[in-house]
C-alpha cells in the first residue's frame, strides 16, 4: 500500500525499493522470463518498468561484492529523451547496457573494454579519459551541477553503476591540420555488427570481471544470414583501413614538409642551403600533388564544399554510414564503389611510398653530409 520493498533473505527483513516510483499502492508485479525486467502495476499511476534485475540477483544484497552484468541488445539506432517536467514514460537506454556494483569508490583509473569474438579490442572507455584517451577537461567557466558527468566516462561511485555503450566502434584516424571538413561523412566508428562480445572491467591494468553478451540483428527487418553480416563487416573494415591509411599518410606528409622547411632554414651556407631547398621543393611539390588528390584542403566550413569538390578521403569515409545503415544483404554497388575508390587511393599511396623510398631517402643521405650544430648560439 505504501510503495515497493525488497528482501534478500527470503522475507526475513525488508528494505525500501522505491527508486523513482510514485508513493501509491502497487497491485501487481511481473518479471520478464528472459529479459529479467521488473514490471510494476500501480493503482492509478500507470505501469513502470525497471530494466534488468540480473545485477540484483548476482549481488543478493551484499555490500562488499563486485558484480558485473550486461544484457543483450539489438543492432539498431534510437535514443532516449528525458526532462525534469516530462509527463510521459522514458525509453530504455539505446545501446548495450553494462551494470556493475562497486563495493567502494575507486580512485584508480577504471576501464571498460569491449572485445569481439576474435578477442580484438574494438572500443575502450575510461573513468578519467575520453574514448580517444585524451584527459577530460571540465569547463569551469560555467556552473556545473554535481550530478553532471561528461559523456563517455565510466562511473566509479560506490554502489550500483551503469555505463551504456552506444555500440560505436573506435573512431577513425583524424587529420592534423586542414581538411577536416567533410560532406556526408564522419570519422566516427560504425555500429558493432551482430555477434557475441566480451565486456571486461579493469582497475588499472588488472582484469577484475568479464561478462559475455550479444548484439542481435535488428528484429524489424527480414532475418539476414551470418554470411551476409560477415560480408558487411569485412567491407566496413576495408573502408576503415583504407580511410585510416589515407589520413596517416597525409599526417606523415605534413610532418615531412615541416621537417624539410625547418632543416633547410637552419643551413647557414648559402650554396648548401639552396641545393637542399631545391631538393626539398621537389619532394614538397610531389607531396602537395598527392595530398590535393586525396584531401580537400580549401574547405573551411560545410558550405565551402559546394564550391570545392569532395576528394577521395571524403568519398571513402562517406561509405561508412551508407554501409552501416543498410539492413539486409548489401547490393553489389557498394562493393563496386569501394573497389573504384580504393584503386584510386592506392595509386596515390603508391606515389607516396615511392617518394619515401627514393627522393626522401636521397634527401636524407645528402643531409647527413651537412654538419649542422644542434644548438646555435646567437
């Protein structure tokens, strides 16, 4: 009559389990036989659902026991909306829900790692750093409520904690400098494909708990066989590898260009300097030609791409969301487009490899003959 209570010792003692329920009589309870959701029927205040009681089963009321639990989810997008004044129900979190109980608050960095069936790590999250392993910086310019938490951080409070993995795999390699503006593409990793995954909870370098769960095919669409999903995974992996190869090469070119300019600028002998500048210019001009074929550097905002066409990296990266969003067996056109773009990209990457093995190697040989002081006294 006064709310919900729970017992962990067969009814000998009870404790309040009200959570966010309204204070009203509860006339019926049901637990889903496979999902283990608790469904509560109140008197005049609607139906309420508590997701996944598995963690309570495992914890069994203990306060000194570390427990990890996750539940199967679907390979589908979606979202959940919540405001303090909303008068409608809240959707369950969209993603793979990972629940765990910590007997104490941990000051050491805590990690959650996601591994596929091959044992490869496809995503990792930290209690102190973002998913790209950069330290989290809290903006102190504005008031931050104590309950506010940066998105993507692993919570480490004493008691029950929840982390929702959005099922996105690791981000692609970012460009350093110009060329970051893209049309119809992003460098965010695609959704993890259906299959079994292992969730690992680590304190520092120590593995504490692990749990296996599955991402199931989107139930709204016609069932697709495992071979079709494998072809989709393989194509996505190929697109990611090729896009990363482009961006790594571009970043390397920009580093080489900077080193050539710094080196030639440090030569005091005019004859030697002019000779090295000439060699360096040939290398830089070749790299500029390769880079301008692969990346659009003129675009400074999205509208600029109306005037300056997309280059190969943008076209390849745009395939990721297209392939990822497709439900069913992929049409041959996706593979044809990938093969066409990959061939054009490989031709430019081959030019860069040849440049490194020949012109850049010759530049380094000649540079070694020039004795330059590391520390210059002025």
